[in-house]
């Protein structure tokens, strides 16, 4: 490329004191992927200054859109009235981080989905008062899936505010874990989670949102799907055959080219990249690295989930696209998406 790409990464995880304290109070297991302990992942999740910026530079990332590590506030007990206050305090802390370094950071709001009305209100506050470009959700809240009618108020607010909702997977319900991932040793937990189970769990929820009419009720609702579309894109030609049985108003693929944006979440696979571009087009693709979970880990030399040493940048720079298409994926699609926001402070993703 003749000019250096400006890369905005839209799924970059953090943990902050407000949410960690709430997890501890609620008895959530204190795991490294939630920022507890002294492992490299835990330390990197907690850092929002020198180390993170140095790693962004090493990856070749210019701007990180920060979000709380999965499952955000959505694993707090349903009866925990503190969830709303926790989400609010967490968003205030995120806003302080962005304000201290607005050239390098943006942020997705944490949303207390346990209370639908509070969730909609916090999304509005985060967008109109804090200047956030959208929110990160984590699919299921307790036993309620993402298509539950209770979330219509939240989806209506996102459509009205014209901001995207980025969904991130979380662990399947215990019954699924017991049925499919038990009695196989330590690998069972990995299979249930980031090895494959996460993506089926959230991909099915995307399909449920489509077939239950969420996007027909809110036709301008915009959803960001990570991990190259959470499996669904790879079966779209087959699943679309059953669209009539689901009573869809339009072909299944149309929902993905009108309501979804897709990013790779740090899986630097040229095959997945090409497939996604073929299915949704480069004009519906965003970029992300899933930091810190794809940074500096290459067991056995496995190359597809390590974005360190400039790989995050070189992967996109070497993609089989035109310079214009690469720029769209790197930053322009995100800027176009966020320029739709009702809050003029968000135009172009600049505060």
C-alpha cells in the first residue's frame, strides 16, 4: 500500500475496578480471563496505559475500542440490584480512560441487561453523555437469550440512537456443557468456550434474533458479530434454505448484509477473511484483534491466533483486496457506522 493504513480495532478487552469488585462480591470465580491473578492475560486486561499502548504499537493498531471482558455485567445475579450501578460506574471509568487518551481509545458501554428499562437508559446515557459509539452485549443474560422480547426496549433504543451493538459470546448454559463438553478432561472447558462452543452458542442466538423478528421490528438495528460471524456465515447457504419455514420477510442473507457487520476477533486466517468478504462484502467488515487473548500466544507454532509482532497489521495489509477495500475494513467502515449516531459528538468516531 502507498499510504499507511489507520487501523481501528473494535473488540479489545479490559477489566476495571468497578466490575472486578462486583464479580468478587457476587462470588463469580476469579479467573484470569476476568483479570484476576498474575498471568499475562490478567495483567494485560487490567492495564490501560503503557503496556497496552506498547502492545497496540507492536500489533500495528492505531485505535482500540475497549470493552469489558466477557460476560461484562451480565453474569451478575438477576436479583442483584447493584448491576445497574456497577454498569454505570464501569462506564464512567471507561469514559475516564478514553478522555485521558482520545487519540488511541474509544469504548463500548457495559449494559445491565438484567433490567431492560435500565439497560436502555444506560445505553442512552453512555451515548449522549459519555460519547460512546455503542455497547458490548454478551448474548444470554441468565436463562434469557438475546431474542427475548424483554430486550426490545434496548434494541429500540439502539436503533433510535443509531449506534451498533457488538455481541460477544460467553459460556453455554450448564445443561449444554454437561451434554456436550463433559467427561472429556480439561479440554472440555476449552471446547465449551473459545475453542468452538462460544461461537455456536452466540451464532444460534443471532439466528433466533432473525427468525423471531427482531430485525423486522427494528429494521435499522445494527449488530457487530465477531469471530468471522460466529459460525453462521459458513452455513448461510444451507440455513437460508429454511427461511420460508421461519416465515422471514426477506432472504436470510439479506439480514447479514443489512443488519450485521463482521470482524475477525484476531483470528488471522486468510481463508476466513476471504469467505467473509465473499458473503457480506468488504463494505460490511470491521477489524478487531481480541486483545489480549490473541497476543503473544503461539502454542506449537500455531499461527492463526497471534496478532503480536505486527501480525495484526500485516494480515490486513497483505489481504487480497484493493487499497480502498483495505481502508474500508481498517477504519472507514467503522467511521461510517459511528457517524450515524444521534449524538453529533460521535461523528467519524472522534470525540
